[in-house]
């Protein structure tokens, strides 16, 4: 239970961080997109918290879970409206890469800092 709570709260934290990056500068993020970003990272944390994949390395587990949970959002960005200065493929790749980074960080916090093993 400790692992689930820590990972989910870490996912929520990184959801707000991700939202902050998305809304930085002159970019205004619509409410539905803000909720999708935050809930997507929250679900990543929840998934990491309940996952029992038999991986020996916590870092690889976080990276794999980040990819798995970011692919649906990446496909969603491919179908979004054309944004001047941003290529949909670039945004999709960035979504997956950032998902891997957040997955790694959630696992780092959960497994290393709080010692909540898989």
C-alpha cells in the first residue's frame, strides 16, 4: 500500500510539473488538455504503484512503464490541431520521452528514496 500511495502522489506531482512545462511561455493550455496531462501522469504513478512486472532493475521498470502509459497520449497529440511552430510528430516523440523520464523519476522516488520495493 505504501508503494501505491507514494507512486500515485509522485505521479500527481509530475502531472503538475508537466502541465507547467506545457503552459510555459505564451502557450495557454485549455482546461480539458490540462486535466488530460495531469491525469495521464497520475495514472502513470498509479500504474507504477500497482505494477508487479518481474524486473530486476527499478530504473528499467520506470522507463518501460513510462513508455506504456505515454503511447496513448502520443497518439492523441498526432490527431490534435496543427500548432504553428510545433510538428505533431515532434510533440508525440516528446510525450513518450518525457513519459520515460517521469516514469524513471517516479520509480526513483518510490523505490530508492522511500524504499518501497516492487
